[in-house]
C-alpha cells in the first residue's frame, strides 16, 4: 500500500469521526499510540510491534487528512534533499 492509498483508506473508514473528534484530540491519540509503540519496541513481541506500527501510521494519516497534508509530499524531502 502506498501512503496516498493509506490516507484514502483512513478517510473512507474514519474520516467523518476523525473530523468530529478534531485535531487536538487526534494529536493526543497519536501520542498515546507512539507511547504504545515505544513499549512494544522495548518489551513486546513482533506481533505487538507490527500492530502498534499500524496504529501509529493510521493516526498519522488521520491527522494529515484533517490538516489537508499529503504524506507523500511530507516525505518527499527525504527523496530530494535528505537532512
């Protein structure tokens, strides 16, 4: 799956609810999922790690959708001029 496809999928599945929830709450959920990913990386099984990576990507896509930002565009700088 490509990043743009992920954003479309997340919008199709959760877009209305995500927009009602709003950006501040979405950021809070993303932060919570990052914490769960950190814990899974330190102490979790591979299955738990894969699960948490998916959650982080889903919430990141949701946030980008709400802010009308393309994740493809956001990552392009790493292609063109890596820091």
